[in-house]
C-alpha cells in the first residue's frame, strides 16, 4: 500500500524521477541524490513501511536480497574496497524519509567518509545488565 505523501512511494510509482539501478516486483534500487561516496544508492520496498519496526519480515528479506545484489555490483563495477549497509529508524537515528530504506554505501580505501561513532568502554557489569534487559 502506497502513501501519497511519501517521496519514496512516489519514486516507486514513477511519479518522481530517479536514477534507477535495479527493480523487481517488490523492490527498487536507485541513486541517492546526496551521495556520501561515489555510487551511494538506496534500496526500498515498493510497499510502504515507515521503518524497521513496520516492515514485514518477508519484505525485509526481499530488500536485503536486493541490497546484496547491489553491493555485489558496486564491488564488481565500481571497484569499491568495501560496503556499508545503513538503515536509520526515526529522527534520533538520522531517518529523514519515513519509508524504510537501506543505504548501500561504497567504501574506497582513500575516501574521506567517517561515519560517526566511537567505541565505548562499558562499566563493569554493564554488558551483562543490558543483555539481561534485552533477553526480557
């Protein structure tokens, strides 16, 4: 089901232009209009889902299979030295378009991209405490 106000639903419907890379019955891959590196692209489900919490397992599997196909093309055709797959859910995690999508970001040994984040040293017992919370 499409959302008429959703930018990515409109791209999937052909109402807005995009540099399409791959398409099947359920997914669409296209170039990111604000790329972080050469070849940065997005993979979306054609069916609207706001984020990881709303997408069906079946649709998520299809998107990830499409992301793998695209990652292989990026490696083989652009000579990427590595790939980042990135998904963001909600503004606190940098989501700006509220239609589930996976960024396929080619990485090159000499690219200047530095993703935010620094490893932390957890307090003693913290990992076990958080693990217990996650196990429920």
